[in-house]
C-alpha cells in the first residue's frame, strides 16, 4: 500500500500562496474560528478552493462538516448515524461506493480509539470487563482493516487521506 504522506510534496504555506486572492481571503476569514495550524495543513492537502471532503467515522453534524460548508466545499459525512458502520462489510461497501462515485479530494478518517487507549489497561478488574474489552478491540481491528481497504481505494483514485488518531492510542 502506498504511504499517503509520500504524496505531500508542497509545504502548506506554498499552496496557500498559490490560491487566488479571493480564495485566500475566504480561508483567512474561516481560520479566525479554527486552530490555524490544522486549517493550514488541511488547506495544504487540498490545494483548491472547491472540492469534496468525505469524512468517515464521524458524528452527525461534525465540526468538519460545518467548516467545509463554510468554506464552500462539497462535503459528505459517514458514521453510525447514517448506516456507515465501518466494522461491517456493508459499511465498507457503502464507503467504497462514495469514494468511487464521488472521487473526493480528501478522505478524512476519525475512527474510534477508546478500546485501544492506554487507560483501558487500568480498568480491567473483572473477567466481564476483560471480555467486553476483547470484543471492543476485535471490533476496532475490523474497523481498521476496513479503513485500510478504503484508504487504498482512495489512493488508487488519486485522492488524499488524513487520519485522526490520538498519540497514545494503540490503534
């Protein structure tokens, strides 16, 4: 599988400078309400002002959905709330369809990380708790396998990928 970071050849600031003045103004206004570093990196990945963002494993009404729409970008979100369960083959199939049909410029992934967080190792006092954690980790592994396949599909179509995963997570 191709490493998504190999596609990043330009610095985000260089990409922003290439945007037309009107687009830079729109981005600068949007940045006032956002963490500037994240928005700069996000815009650097995208390199144009109007595009599609496909966010997977997100809650309904995610912050990214509002930000994308505020910037005039086409956006689609996918999560349990709209029957995109990435732990199932059906969820993967539906997400692949969006990638193939919509050819998003950015695939943004925010898979759950609770089962793989370091704190879980401290909370397992009973066999019932340990069994519940084993099941949650098995589900997490299914999600990550499906995400891997979805990332490969996205890269085949020339899109970019951004994965959100906390530093301390084993996922």
